[in-house]
C-alpha cells in the first residue's frame, strides 16, 4: 500500500463533509432580493 492509500484509509468521520445551517434575518434576505431589481431599473434605457 502506498502513502496516498494509507492516508485516505485513516480518515475518520471528523474529516467528512458535514452539512451546516445558517440563519439570516428575513429583512436582510428581502433586501438582497430587492437589489438586483433596483439596479435593473436604474440601467433601463
């Protein structure tokens, strides 16, 4: 067994990709959704 295979076989659950969750205030999300619409209106000819 070479070093690459040995290193891969010693990984544990701590090394696994784990899901994560974030919470943003609804007002911040509304603001982020509004910005592209506002910019598109400013750039209209």
